[in-house]
C-alpha cells in the first residue's frame, strides 16, 4: 500500500531464512482483511509504502535449522501474530500477546512467498496435503475464523445462551458460525444486507436484526425477554458498534470484542453500571488453530464461504476496492 | 445529606412494612462507605436532602407476611442492592443486577431502623446471635468485603497468580484479604500510607508499591518479570486508577474493577491492545454472603479491621469528615 487507497502489486526480493527459527512458505492463497481497510481508508496513516496482508496458509518451501514442527513440502496454517508458544503469556492461552511476537502484516502475506518467524510456535501443519476445496477455509482459519471464534469464546457463547453479533463482515459472520459450533441456543445476527443475512443464517443465526443503534438494542432486548443477550460479539470497532454491543448485553453478560477499536472511548460509568464483562483484543488464533483445522478438514464447518470474490493476486487493488465499497464480504487472492 | 459536605442526623418516622416481602431490621451498627464520599465531595450532585447509607446488619424487628427467610429476633446481613434471588439475572450470579432491585441507599441505612424490600432474596440470616466482636466484620460483609471479594473473583485471583490491588481504601484492603483467601500466590498492594500498608500486609499482601502512575506500573512490572500482574483489582474509580490498573495487568490477564467510575473514559485502542479482560460494576454481594458470613463466624477472616474509627450515630458528620480527609479508612457508626 503506497498511500490510502493506493494498492500496487510489485516485484520484491524473495524472502529467505534469516533466523534458524524461520520458515518460508509458498502461499496456497492469500486475502484481504477488513482490518486492512483501516489503512486503505486513511483511518490509519500510511507514512511510507508498506507490504500488506497477514493471513496465510501454504506449503513449506524452506525451514531454518531450528524448525521441527514442519518440513519442506508440508502444508501449514499460521496466525497473524507469530508466537513462541512457550512464554508465560502463550502458555496462559494468549499467543497473540507472546513476549516475542511479530505482526505478520509487516512481512506482507499478500504475496507468493512469506517468511514466518518463530515457525515452531506459530505454524500448525495439516495431516497431509489438503484438498483444494478446503483452501479457502484454511486461509480463513488464519485470522477471520480464529478471530470470530475468539470473540465467541470471549463472550462465553455456549449451550443455553443467546448470542448477539454486531457486525456482518467476515469476522462477524464467522462469530455466528463459532457461536453455533459452541452450542449457543440462539444467535442474533445484526445485519441489513440480504446476502450477508443469508450467509449468517447458513452459519447458524436463528434471528436477524436489521436495525442499528437504539432500535437495534431495542430489537435484541425484545428477543431476550427485555434482558439483552447473554453473550455479544463486537466485530466492527467503532464507537457506535461498541456501545450498541454493550447495550445489547444483559447484566452479568459477556462481550467479546474483536473489531480493532478506532477512535473508541468507553464511558466508565456506562460500563460500570452495565455489569457487562469485556474480553477482546487481537485474537489468540494459534490457541484455536488445531481445533479449527480439524473441523474444516472433517467438513464440519465451511468458513471459506465468506470469500465471495476471488481474484488473481495481480488484481489485489480491485480486491480492496470491492471490500471497501462493500461489494464483497472478503476477497481471496489467488497466487 | 443536605448538600455536599453537609451531613445532619435527624429524626425520621420509623420505617414500616409496606409490602408483604419487606422486613424491618434494627441495625446492630452502620457505617460510612467510600462511595458516600462522591456526594459528600460534590462529585455527585445532591439536589435535595437525602437519607444515606447502604451497609447494614442487625436483628429482625418485623417481617411482612411473605417473608420466610428470617423471623423476628433473627440476625441478618444484607447487600446494598435488594434482589429477588429468583430472576434470570440473579440465578446467573448477578443479584446486584436483579430485575427487581432497589438501591438501599435511597432507604438510608445510616439509621437505627431500616426497611429491607425483597427480604427473602436479599437477607442472609446468621446461625444464632453473633458475638459482638463479629459485628464489624458482618457489617463489612454487607458491602466493602463483598465488593472487594467480587473484585478478586472478577480478576480471577487464585493459586499461582500474582494480584495487584489499586486503591488502599476499605474495598482495596479487603480485596487484598479476598485474594489471599482465594489462594493468590503473590499480592501487591499499591498504597503510600503507612497504616494502610500495615493493614494490607496483615490481610495478606506480600509486596507494597508506594508509587503511582507510570512509576507504579513500572514497579508492578518489575515485580512480575516485566509482564504485569495476572489479576488486578481497581478499587478507586478515577481515570488515573483505571489506567494504572489496566497497564499493571499482563496480556491475557484479568481486571476486576469495583471502584465506582466517575469521569472515566477508557480509550478503546489501549484496551484492545492491552488484551486485558474487564469485569466489574456494582458487586453481586448476595452471591458471596453465605460464604463470607461463615468465614467471619469461624474467625477465618477479620475484615472488621477496616473500621479504624467508631462513633455514635449522632456524630455521623465527623465520620464523613474523617474519611474525606483520609484520617480514617472507614467509620463505624454505633446505634
């Protein structure tokens, strides 16, 4: 990305092993993330041209001498933060908070080849080479599925609970899928876009609320005996969406917030008297990867359906534009 | 309280049973809460003279026809919010969020007699008449102990965890006690006042940090291998204390916030990237009362030590002034 709105596909030197703990992978596919749009839209400033992309899966091309989790030719999936998977923070279940983490965005996964630092703690190998039909879902596991899943876990979605999901982007839709997989009794998807409503239903939503703000909150409360949802997942990251999410949750309920917060200020007194517990932030995707991969390869879930646009990598700019203009939920880039 | 800083003890009509679910109790003792000081200091406006006090224990004087939890002559302890203990929110463990709750402050527990609505869901009877030496502790259970306990539970204090406590008022000190009772490995009390540091140590603090702000955060991080505490309890309610608490907590850690938030704005991006989970608000004290009463009557804990000033009810004004000027941690009012 050269500046807000300016995406170019350029030749760069092939990545190489720099540390013994590195792996280089040849991407099976890559994609554009909703969070990439913050820079595209100028909400996050772009001071210099930067590589983009942090979602990836593919075949190991080369490994450093210290890598034992995979060998050349293995298929692997990783997370958008590297992790050593051995530090105290990783062991507590938060690899995205690893003391040695690196953001993969700075390395640029919208590419043909990608260097992955801390490969042993970051990558998970699949049992054998996956079928082509599983590739979009495995790619989704790398971020949007793992992030939606974390939102549902953080919101304590589960049996007997009503879950509301604020946000109908890929993460919100996959939070619906996660809540259903975790056994939630009722899942309210908040969306005003017919194709997204349809996908939400396919992923397990039992109710759709098209209203936003006060009306949206009122609609959720009406569906929940006036109390609000037990579990709410926030997957947007704006002031409006956070407040809508808090207000849609009952006292003693849980909010999992995974939209990257931009310009959000949470009023302390509102939060205090809401009695809603908050957990969120960059999702510890590595924690969930083995389980997610298993569900994908066993055809239990099909999160790859969030990719409703597929383009060659060379047309990345159009992939961004389509998502920015909400013509696409999520763009897969073929390499 | 007639206006900020103006406390008068006046004759009022004796409370009576108004609903079949009411009880009237004769208070064994009452007290001034740190949260009463928000109005005393003019941070919360006092538009008209209002009764004060929401912490209470005592002997049942009269019960409505629908009350079965206690009979006349029984000794009972209640919480600062009434609760039916049967609604969905109560059953989920949040009686302070009960759909039928009433704040006891509006009824005024700084008095000789007190009407308690929803007695069956609000009060807990002790097994027999407690010794006089247990009265201060039973009174503390009504709010400050229950609130500190909730802070520790919300922060997931427990074995193997390092707990930091921001705030050295009665709630903060009792959060130290709660963390110790819950088995925390290490407890860092943040206090710069020698007598409060001493009480914190007596309650189980293993470390004292006298610094605040950046220096306080740095000191906690130094004590925790650079990571921050697993569990932090915020027991003040200001912008500074909330930010200090968030920044003192490690990624993937938990913050229990029980200071009543005043003028606090939490920056969403800081919270997001902190990866600190938040739970707080008005404490569901009723959930903990049976357990707290048992620990008090078995002399396992002595939370009544937070009362370092005891005055007759008639001198309530001085009780407020002493706490406002930090000459007293907490004032017990004898009735």
